[in-house]
C-alpha cells in the first residue's frame, strides 16, 4: 500500500482547520464538502490519528490535529516558496491569487483592474473578496489586500499604489439650510454622516491642516458601514461626509457636492499589502506592478 501523503490532502486539511468548517473549506477550494471530508478521512487513515472532533455545527481541530497542522503549514509554505521561485525565474504569474479589499473601493476601482489583470495574464486565476472590516491576510489565507489607510502592521510588506486623501463634503442644499462650518469644531453642531468602514474609528474624525492634526467627535441622524451609501446621503442633502477624494471628485466636478473646510484632509493612501512569505512571488509582484500602473492612470 502506498503510504505517501498527498500534499493536496495537507492543503485541504489546513484550509478546513483554518475555517473550522468542511463546507467553508470546500467553498474556498472549489470542491464539494463530501470530497473535502473524504480527503481528510484518507489523511486520518494514513496518519492513524483523528484530526478533528466533529459536531453537527462545526469541526474542531484535535490535539493531534494541531501538531499535524503545524507541520502541514511548514510543508505547504516550503512547497509554495519553491513554486514561486520557479515561477519567478520564468517570470510568469501562475495559479490562484486571493485578493481582498474594502466594499466601495474594491467594487468601483479594484474589481475592474483585477479583470484587466486576468485578461493580460491568462495563466493567472483570481478570487476577489470585499469586506467591511480589516482583513488578517495571513490567518484568513489571502495573498494580497488592497487597502486604504497608512497604518499597516510591520510584519507585512506594503507598497503604495496611489496617493489619496479624504475630504469633507456636503451638498449645496444642506449648506444653504444649515450654514457652512468655519472651523473643525463647528462640525460638532452639524449632521455628520459617520461611516464604520474597516479599521476606521466610528464617529471620530482626525484631520490635518498645516501639519497639525485635530480630532473632532461627530454625531448625526444617519450612519452606515458603507461609504457609498453615506456619499449618496450627502448628495441628497442629509449632512456632511468624510470621503476619499477619488470617490467624491466626480460629484464635486458636477456640483452635486461642495468641499467643506478645504484646508483639512485625512491621509488615505492606497496600498498593496501582502505577507513576508510572498516577497518573491511572481504572481504577487506582477499583480502589484499592474495595479500600480493602472491606478496611476486615474
């Protein structure tokens, strides 16, 4: 009987352990839950240990499974490094690239670039997901996160894709009814449209003017976890919004919005962020360079 362990079985097991679910692992890997269960059963038989404690709701990694998971991750990372090194020599991006981003920017800006990336590199497949929270790319299995904001964990590699900043905006109708704020602290008396987006603090706006940073606590009758919704409310005259320049500019140009307190901005550069282990990956390098070129054209 062949006692060699299939590396793909280790990958299936590691994904199920990370997701704590056979169904979620199957969805990520593009397999059926039954096939995932079958491959893990074969791996358990080969190793002679139970890797999971199974319940009707979830699967929990066993003590033996924790040990196998640590070794599996080492084997898979070494294998991935080998494949990346070989691909780097060929200078051809190949295989699956998992990319994440935020709701609005991901849908409006990153998604079209991803489509053009795959069209330019037919040997590359991309799985693109958007979230309203900051993604832990290492633990969640992403290769690349395209994010707005300059606070990035030091253990990650970050490359700036595009300079960007957030500005304060409101509709002419709102300003006509409620007046135009003259100082940042005046915002406390206005209806401000707060956005709970990824890692941004909710209801606290920190902006810079002349090299000095000021913070104001804002309140309002409307708030959302989606920046595009808040922008629509602002255009409808509901209040003042703090939004990225890339998103607000078309509405400033056509007069739907007016910039408020233009001396104040909030840094919100666009970054490509990826794990140290992918520093030599051809597919990540090609993707980052492609995105940088595409965003520079905006």
